[in-house]
């Protein structure tokens, strides 16, 4: 029972003061001058004042509230190492049993680190979970928190957390754990294809050991070198970036006897390969309407260095004018096609014909250039069907089709073939989905026979229009019309000339994204996404090898012609190997070199500062070096807010004085007949004394 007194005046306070203050002054004056009846008048005034003030005794019935105690359980992946899971489970069960004996505690158990979110699986964020447990609890009701963890907490504050209650940490593992790990010290995100990239790494041991260790270096899953490193020292590393796009650089060391885990014996760096500017040689046989289309397209591409020559004065047009008086640049045939031909990534012959500008031997050099990995594009016009066609030179061995001598002058819509709908060069061209296609017509096709490679576009009368072929290690493309400039000029609405020409050029220069057969994989959050480009009808399922060595089969579903997609949800973080047919790919799921695996040795140091700042403690559940050691739990003691909160074998949790009001009983002192009788008695006594 909680008794208190309250005043509920019958009239307002200003009016009460207006009535009682003059009467009080008169009563005090009477007492001062010892007037007859002064004491009785003063007593009567007190009775009147008590009646007007209306004092009330209140009896409050309250129910005490419980202190809220948070039991934060670390379920992150580092807790799966060794005997930590068993220690955690035993500690949780024991603490719940002991806390259940105290009716003044409301225990909230929060398991952290089990979410599917990548950032929560790669970092141990116990204080975020602690904040969530106390979000709806007033500060006066927080009794404290107990964390069961290996101590590798990545959101621990440097000082006290944001609550005024003891924090206790119970550490799993043992105090003599051993581990060795490797990490990148400096790993650039970008590198130039074919050029060495400077990196640094370090091998770290918990025992501060020194000495040599072998480090295996792999690029995109293939081992390229074995480095000899010194434990504890920063070591230099040079890696040549093999290709454009995402490259995975992996460092690995062998597992030492007695190590906790080999999860952190690997380090991953993701490096995006960037090509140096691609060098393109464009040779126009004569000025024509489509020449500037090619030039403008290639000049607008910042990744292309263009060398362009137009044959303005062929040999048969000699008029006797001295060369030194002509404002023309002599065609440097030997320099381009003998000395520097290997420097070019692509050679384009735009309506070029053999006019003895190039010696006949140089066509052999161009064919050899293609066989050894070069790229050649023939943008054919009527000249390709004539007597001076380059198909009548030694270049014919590199060409995918021979001319029939026929030039078809007929309006037609360029259309994609069945192969063209799947091929990455022409797949999904803007306007290709309708019939007729949503682009303008062309009016000329060059006839060819026995086409080789892949016919991805067709022209008038279903004749081949765009051929793509491989010759040796190189590639050849042939566009059998010179009417593409109609799209560039906007004739009948134009067409996707930029999209088409750019794709042709980059396919010839072996752009990875335009490969017909390509398998790629990428991690998004905790989902592994697989993309398969193929010219086949069905590539079949993909096989995945997870970081733990498990094999998973994933079905690939058709997304669009030539593209199949698949995905799989995973709870593992690390490097995944994906295979489909003869193709393989690597992908990393989750953050690279996640903090959860960077250091897995259990420690008391990370939580010592915040625990001691709140009056709490940090102690191990099992101090023995044996993995099967028993768990020893401290006793739990309820303490007041000003008392000690920890001892050698006990931990304290604060109790609260907060309560909830259930009911209130009112007892008026001057209410009813009792108050009226007392008031009349006082007033009557005063008048009686005054009347004598």
C-alpha cells in the first residue's frame, strides 16, 4: 500500500487566497495583541481553511514492472568453428534456466548472424541486435545484457553502449587457439589487359611466427605462379590481367596442423580488366556516301584509335602532276601492312578494290594477320563483284564468301536470320521484333556463293547480308551492302546503324560480352546468378561447386533467344565454380574477404572496453585448451542501480523501481458529516467565547 495526501480545493486558488488571507491576517493580529478568543478564532480559521482545501488521502495499488534483460546469441559462421556451437547451446540453455528463477527479469533472447542478408552474414553485428532488443524499453527498465559470442564483434563501440546497465560477455572457444591467414594489402580495382598489375599481400599468424611460406597465385581459376612469402611481411606481387571485364585474383596457402580453419587461407581480389585503346585501320577504296558513317562511328568511340585512309587518286588516274605539288598524303603501304600490321586490332576495307595500290604480296600479309588472331571486316560494294575484286587476290583465303559477280538492285528490309536472332551481334537489334522490321529499306545486295561461318542477316531474296566467320585464331566479317548509310541519314525513319556497326566491330575484336558461347556468373547478395549465351536450343543444366565442396545442379531457363538464365540461393560465402558443357566460370558470393572470416580466433579484447564501461565483465565459458572442455557459467545476482555488477564468479543484473498503477482509493479528511461537524464545532466555540 502506498499512502499519500492530495488537495482538491472546493474553489479556485485565487479565490481561496482572496478569502483566507484577510481572515488569516485578522486572526494573527488577534493572537499578537492577545485578544480574548484569539486562539479559538485561529482554530476556526484553520478548520475553515481545511474544509476549503479539501485534503484527500490517496491509497495507490501498484504492480512492480520487470527489468528487461537481453540475451544476445552469436550465430555467425565463425561460431561454427570447433566446439563453439556446443558451448553456445549449453550456455544459452543454462542462462535461460537461471534467469527463469528470477521473477523480476523479463528475458529477451535474440539470435544474431542468421539472416540471409549478405552484410549480416559477413559481419558479426551484435550491438545492432542489442539495440533492437531494447528499442521499446525505457532506460529505467533496462536490467542489462549478456552476449554469448566468440568475441569477434565488428560493431563494438570504443566505449560504453547507449544504455545505463551492465553488459556481460561470455566468450566461446578457448584461449590457446591457432590460426594463419592471408590478405591483400593493396589490390587495385582496375588493370590494363595484357599488362602487369602491381599488388601487395601479407600472411599473418596468431603466434607472430616468421619464416617462409608458399603462396599459390591463381587468375580466373587457373594457377599461374607460386610465390615464396615471409610470414608477417608485406610482399609484392605482379599479375598480368588476361582479359577485359571481371577477373578474379586468388591467393592461397596450405593449412597448418592445428589451425582453426582454412577458410581465411585464401584471399580474393576482383580486378576489372580495361583494354588500351583499340587501334583500327579503315581503308576506303573511294569517296562515297557510306564512308563518313564508318568514320563518324569509329571516331565517336573513346576506346578506339582510328587510322583512316581514302584512295582519292588511284594509279590509273595519273595526270603528270608532280607528287610534291599534290595536297595528298601518300598511302604508307609498307608501314601499315608490313611493319605495323600487328599493332592493329581491326582492319576494315570499305568498298575497296585491287588497283595496284597494295602490292599483291601484301594481301598474303593480311591473310596471315587474320590467321594469327587479327580481325578483318569487308564492307562490300559493287566493286566486290567486279573484275578488280579483292576476292581475286591472295586475300581470298581469309574471306568467308566468294562473289558471284551479281549486284542485286532491289529494295528490301534487312532481316535477322534464325541464327541472327540468337547471335549476340544482332540479337535484340532495335526494331527487329516486328515484321517488317521497324527500320528503313536498303536497295543493293552483293551476291555471293558458298558462304562460310554464320549468316546472321539476310537481304533481298533471302540472300546473305551479314557474314561472321572465324579463320584460324582471327575473325572475319562481311557486310554485303553499302547501303547502311541510309539508316544513318534517317531515310524512312533510319535504323540502328550505330548499334549494329559497333557490335560487328567489337565482335571482330573479341569483346567477351559478344561471344556466341559464353558462361558468366555473378553474386548478388546471397544469390548466385548464372547467364549462358549459346547458339544451341538448350545448353542443359549448370553444375556448381560451392566453397565447401558441395555440388549443386541448377536448371537454366530461356530468357530470350540465345540467352539462358539460372539462379540459386546460398548461405555460403566465397568462390563458386560454375560449369556448363565445356565452359566454366568463377563467381564470388558475398563481400570479398569478409570480416567474418578475416580473423576467426576467439578474443576477449573487442568487448572488454564497452563491458567495463558499463560495470560489466568479459570472461570465457571454457578456459581449457581442450575443445571438449565443459562450460562454466557464472552465477546471476540481482543488484540495485548503484551496486557492483560483477564479481569473480558472478554477474549482476539491475532491478528496476518502475511499476504500473492498478487502482487508487480516496479518503477525504473533511468530507461529509465529519467535516461539517468539526467545522461547526470550531465556529460554535468561537462564538461561544465571544458571547461571554
